[in-house]
C-alpha cells in the first residue's frame, strides 16, 4: 500500500454502514430512488485539542461538516460514504493543513486514491474497514469558521475543501527530480491518475503509459515560475477549457516539497485565484468555489459527472428578476 502524505493510524475504526431504506410506499405510488450523495464520517483522533477542544471543538467540527457538504454538492451524482481519520496540532509554521488518501502500490500503473475509487464506484471500498483518507489540521493559525472570516483570519472552509480535494485524487506522487518513493526517472513506478495527464509546456507527457517518468522532463518540474512555462495538466477536458494550452500546474524553482505539481499554478494569472493553489490567498474570505479549470481536472481524473453547483432556486429567482430589471432599464436608456 502506498501512503499519500501520511502514515496511517493503527486505530480500529468504526465504519458506519449506509442505511438501506427498504419497503413499499402505498400501492400505486412509485418509490422515489434514494438521492445520490456523498456523505462524510470524520474520526477525531486528537483528544482534548483541535477539533475536540472543549471550547472551540464543536464549532470546528460543524465547520468541517459544512465544508465537506459544500464540496460534496459538486459530486451529487455519486453515492459514497467517505471515512476520514482527523488529527490536529498547533505549530508555528506556514503549514495550514494537509490531507491525503492512500492507494495500492503497483509499479507501472496510475492509481486512484481509495477515496476516489470509492466515489467513482459509488461506494465500493477498496481498502475495507480502514479509513479512506486522513486530514491533519494546524490550529496554531487563527481560523475563521463558517461564513464570517475576519480580516486577519484564514478561511477554514476554503482550506478544508482544498484538502478534501487532494484526497479525491487532485494530487501527485511526483517528488523532486521526478522520483517516486525512491524510484528514479526511467523506471516504472506507481503514480496517481492525475500524473497521467501532466505534460511540459510543449504538451509532452512527463510519465508514459507504462508508468515511467521521462528523465528528459525533470527540468520542467521547476521551470514554471513564469506564465506559460513548467508543467501543465493536459487532459482532454483541461485542453478544451484552455484552448489547447493545458492548465498551468505549480512548478516553482526551487522545488517545494508537498506543494509542487500537486496544485494549480500560483504563478500563472489564469490559475492564481484557484481553490487548488498551493498557498492560501492571504487572510480573509478566500475562494470557496470550484472554477471551470478545477472541474476540468476532476473530469479528466475520472469524475465525469462532476458539475457546478446550481444556484439555489430561490436565489436564482431573485437574480433573474434582478437581471430582468437591469435589462429593462438599459433598454430604456438606449432606446
Ligand atoms: Zn494543497
């Protein structure tokens, strides 16, 4: 087994089974199919602190559920219950949080994370009773929970959505120098699905179909400090969303462990306000929605049913009313 980001905890987990609502409605009525949805179970494993802080813990847990549900809304065509081991700490450094989901290790292949395969198979659990992913949160920082984020606070919801997306497979196994778990470029290694779609700026793949990192592409990994250079995500949907250029991937020089390649490019103007940038966009309210580029990446890595979250109907009605009024006013002025 290959661990993404973290060592797993050897703690027995209780995985809740999905409730199956069986039975008939009244004769003559069609039973409505159960609505597809992602659900989340979080196992909190840092007693007395962080998410289990006696004062702040309840709100932090509620905020994590809120963020998970906001992300899950984009995946509402899928049905899976995702189980995460959640830990926390408080350290004065620039790390805000991290997360991941493991895979099988099969050199020469591109693997889905366990969370990803569970979603894409609508609930099939490739790693059995073990948690599907891990989240580790740094509560040294001042976090704004829910919809109020102070000018000096970091946006919890944006960060939590970002971290969960990593566990969904929006991440890379490529390490500095094109290495993977000690395997050098030119040899078969185990990669994530995401890695299959990475290219240099000319559109040439970094990792071949048989799982070999091309030694001639090592330089591209740290060539992306400017626009239109470095590494790109060049799946079919990504190319369609970018007029064929591909989506810029974070590939700064020098390499940044834990950030390079696994994020959209903080240094490119097309991608630098993305929820999947390596760094948070300063303090205060941050990006909380998936843009067309993230959706393209997600479609390319297998989530073909992922969709922008529709505006709630009541809000939509108000907006369309407003647009109508503005349109009328404008017509009147120009008539
Ligand atoms: Zn990240």
